[in-house]
């Protein structure tokens, strides 16, 4: 039987060895600490700190990459704004699953959505002099805020857990009226709360961003993974909600990492609004050499940072998008496994006395997806994280994941069914020790 809980002395010794601040553990520090404790104690941890997919990628991707390699793609630079095959596939996919019509010129390849978000924030802060602040609808994937910090941009936030529907739109309008906001950034489903913006909220956000000249930056990292609705059928409603159907000032980020289990190839799409792409902003000329937004995004941002996403990876993503649009690849069904894991793990944690931090989604129960947000009564989140480490369970705090609330973010992706009894037993031990 595992020697659980790990002694406080052992944990403290590991913290001293690493030099990590126990009150401010970042995700990679938790990962490192858990790995060191595994090596020291021989206890295999239930790993829930990293938001990394563990479902194999669809076979279409590898086949397309091999074909591209055999054709010599690895010996040539790709077009820095994306190969024609990927642009065409992106147009089809957007229409099939988001009911969004754009031209191929609006679809550009990026090195993961993180690059697309980086460039979008940089341009948002340069479109209108004096409007440099990026407003995040919190909680937010923390790296997005780190990008703003790296760019030297002021940051502001609205906590979606407290503001939904008309209240969210009223708060957004009030903040935009100050005249300093260049861009509004959010993800839906949200990392880590898993809240999903409604059609009415997205329409309102689009209207307000258009009215105030702010760039709406929508991160679709978990595309189709709100399993309360079925977004799996190409060309049939319901369609994935998006700000793109309502406004003119937007950039959509479509990652392949989660929806297609394709994180290692670092390939994604940034989709620029047709109403924005050819608009000119004289201030962009200074940093991008062009005033046209679309050219500034591709040439001023993407080209100078990476010279284009991996050539073969673009072929792989194009193949998956085409297969999905043809109805040959049900990417939603493949990822539904995460919802099932979340449902089981939620029962385990709640049964052990934990409570959901984000339980309400604009009047509906929060869906089961890639993450759970949990707290335990009477224990501060930093201390709770450390205590769970003693029981061979690794998580991260919500505050390190961009939330203003106390508690933990639990990622379900790497918890296999064979680990369910292990996790349930350790949670029971933890709970018994509190009584």
C-alpha cells in the first residue's frame, strides 16, 4: 500500500531543494515538484496539473504529413500566411461548424493559437493611439496575460463568474467608455471555469467592440467541447457560438491542440473578420510597415516572428479540417471522453467534501469538460494544493490559472479509468484526515 500521506518534512525538503515559493506555485513548478516527489517516494501521482490532451490525433493528420514530406515540403518555406490547402479547408470548416462565411484571404496559419493571440494583442494596442489596454474576461488562460505583460501593455479584467448576461454587457460598456481599451480577450468554453458565453452575450460584445473600436479576440481553444449541445454535425445546427457572426472587429483563434489532439505540431488558425481585414489604421504603419490590418497581422506580426507555421503540420491540420467538414471525422465524439472523465471525477471530489467553485453558467449548471474548479471548506487554495500533493494528487490553484477566486483547477485529461479507484481512495483518506 502506498505510504500516503507523504510526510510534511519530505514535502518541505523538496520545496527547499527547488527554491519554489510554496505560496505561488506555477503550473510547471507543480509539475516539477510532483515529479520529484514521485522519484523520492515511489508513489505514482494522479496528475491533474497540466491542460494537455492525451487522446491520439486523428489518423488523417499523420497520413497528410507523410505525404507532404515525401513531396518535399520539409525542404521549402511555407507561405507565411498559410498554404492554400489549409486556407480552403479552414473556410469549409468555419462554414460547416460555426456557420461563418469568410474568404480564404481571411484565414491565416499560426504557430499555435498562442502566436495568433500574441499578434492580435499587439495589433489591438496599436490600432488607435492611446488605447493600449487589453481587457480580459476573466478567468483567463494565464499565458495570454503574460503575453500582454511581455508586450508592455496595460491589463484590465472583468470577472465573468460575477457578471453574466445584461450585467456583463453593462460592465463591458462602462469599461469601454473610458476610451483606453484596444482589445477584449476571452475564451469560451473558458479555461478554467468552463463557462460558455451565450449567443446574446456574444452579440452584445460584438456590438460594443464595434461601437468603441476595440478588437474582439475570441479564443476557441476548446471548440465544440461544451457537450451540453451537440456540435458534431457539419452544416447542421446548432453551430458553435462565435462573435464572428455578429460583429466586424474580431479575430478568432482556432487551435488544433484540444479539439484535434494535435498539440505537438503547433499549428492553428487565426481568422480575421472580412470587415476588418482591409481596413487601414495609420498607427500600424509605424510597427508593421503597413496600415492595412490583414497585412499587418500576417506580414507585420506572423512573418517577423516565425516566418510561418510548420509546413507539414499545415498539411496535417488541413486534412483533419477537410475530413471533419466531409463528415468523415467526428472530432466532437473523440473529445467527448473528457466530459465523461469530468463527470466521474466531479462525483468523486464532491463525495469527498469538495465544492465546485464555478458551478453556475448564466443560470445553468456548469458543463462537464476539460477542467473542474474545486475548493475544500476551511483550507486556503495554496495550502490545499500542498496537502493534496501529500496524497499523491497534483493540481494548480485557480489564481495561477487566471482566476480571482480561491480554489483549484483540476484537469481531467490524463486521469485514466484505471486510476479512478486510486484517486477515490486518496480523496477518501484526505477527507478522513480532516474530520
